[in-house]
C-alpha cells in the first residue's frame, strides 16, 4: 500500500475532531495502511487541540492565525513526503474500508485525483462532485439568480450527485473535504491557490488538473459521513465575505474579459443583496434577544 499523509485543516472543530481521528486510526490499523495524520490548526480558539493532544501518532502544526483552507493544506502537503495526500474535513467520520478502497481505486484507474461518496448523518448524499463551472454556473449557481431557474435545472445538471453512481466514474471536480491526490500532481500543476481563503480552491485545483489531462474519479466504495460546517469560522460575516471574494477571483482567473464584464457586475449586485440579508438577520437576532 502506498504511503499516504492525511491532512486535516481545523478551526474551532472541537465537537468533531476526536471522532474523525478515531475513525481514521481504526481504518489505518485494520487495513495496515502506511499513513501519517497531520492536523493543521488555523489558530482555533476553542478546545480543538485539547481534544486531540493525548491521541498517539498525530502530527500537529499550529498556525499563528487563520490562514484559510488553501494555505493550511499547502503547509501540510509540504511538511512530509508521501506517495499520496488525502485532504479530509474534521467534521467527518470514515466508513469501513473507505481509505483502502479509495487508494486501490485511484491506482487501478490511474487517477491523479480521487474521491468517494459523501453523506450527511441522515444518509443523504451530498453534492461533493461536479462538472467544470461554466458561465451558467457563475450566474445561476454562484448567485441568487439560481432561484429564478425553473425546477433548479442548472444546479441539478451541474452536480453529478443527482445521478446514480454504482461504479467508478470520471468527473471534473471533487470536494476538498475528501480528496485523494497523487503526489506527482503537485509537480505538474502546483499547489492550492492561496489567494482563495475559503471556497472554490478545490474547484480551481481540479480544473487546473483537468486542463493538464490529469484524471479525476469518484470511487463509490469509498464513503464518509460529513456533518458540515465543522471547520468554519463564524457563519455570518467571514463566510459571506470569503464566498464573495472567492467567486469573484475564480471568474477572473478562469474566464475571459467579456464574461467578467458581465458576471462581475452581477456578483456586485448579489453581494449587496447578501450583505443586506446578513444585516437583517443580525437586526432580527438582536431584537429577539432583548
């Protein structure tokens, strides 16, 4: 079995991190996987590190501030040599044989990037793999214009999650919350783009790989459960700001001048709407708390 480092970026992930690591360690021990677990903590203010400090075989790198997802995982990727790198969210648990199945699947299919199926804890499949973003994606998935599309057609056609996946499938994009990457991929396309603080850095990475002819697959026998939001900073101002910045930068990086002339204006209007809604939520919360 190839040597693998498992990188888990954390930020205030105390409710989840212990169960995540214990499920990993059980999988590693059972299948005799040559693996190292590396926690990259983005200056958590809760008890994240206290929850795991006594667990054996864990490498912890504590950042002096919140660097965001891309920079945190790059630190982990560069910290130790390996054949493969697995990125994993802290608010997940590994199903039986998920990592061993993922490694075997990637090797057998000569894939540079691989992921599996991600479910929430009610066993509902999440939209963790998708097609390469188009102009329609920018306008009708990445903004509130999604709400005007009948039957949510563009959204459903973009995400493969609405298809039944029974066998290995070649895809364009997979989630950074459960992403296996062969080490040589970094030699071909570089690391994650640190100009993304949070959101779309995984899409950007997979699209860059796609352009270089690197194969990305979904392996349905590799499954994890995902709570959602377990490594997010406050769910209001920071998340909205990160999303607004990331979609703007993604469009600038991957689309031409004419497309950006249109979508950046739409993004600006949509950002105003998002911030108005955020302020209204704050106002209502403050009013109800008195």
